[in-house]
C-alpha cells in the first residue's frame, strides 16, 4: 500500500467528499483519544461552522476539537493537494502550538497542517496523542515534528 497516496483528493471540489473527510477525522480522533466527539454536545465550544451556521469548505479547519477537561484544543488544516507538483520538495505535515481565545480566556491549541495521506494521518494522530498527554509544548514541538518529517 502506498502510504503517500493522497486521500480524499477532491475534498475541496465536492462537498460530499468534504463531509466524508470530516467524518474520517472525527472517527479517527474518537478512536485515538477514546472519546465521543459530537458537534451537538454543548461542551464542544469550537465549531467547524461559520457564525451563520454554515460548514467551512476550505480545509482550514477540516476538523477542530476542544477537550473541556484538559482545556486543550486541536485544529487540523488539510492542504489542497492540487497546489503542489512534487511531494518530495515539501513538508507533508507541520504542527505548532497557538493560543485560541475561548470563553474569555486563552486556550492552547495544537495546529496540524498536512496533505492527507495514510502516513501523515498516522503522524498527526501521534502528535495529537502526545499533545493531549502533555508531552508536547512550545519548547519541544518543532524538534518532534522535525523528527517525524525525517522518519
């Protein structure tokens, strides 16, 4: 199996594929974090919709989530695979920690930007798990992501 084959390639051109892609991320995060993630949950303070209630269809974010217990957020940005010619010349995954204003406070947010392949999906879940377990912070995330890129 080619782990660098782009998944959901035409997600930006087809809303049905986009919504399947969002479901992919929800199920993946539920499984990896062992949590139910529901957008109907009133504790889910981050929405994947604009202020008028319409879904975002631009990949930023393709998925976002806030964990109330840990007061940590996750935003996954899925890049357009049609924007690049050669996948060997770019980073397929990047991540950083940002601050997100939420409920009159600043919440730390893990931001992962990627071109979705089986390999980057697995690396993303590795980063997310380490983030939620408190193993990643502003001091070590760059080094950790670099080690993932080289792996």
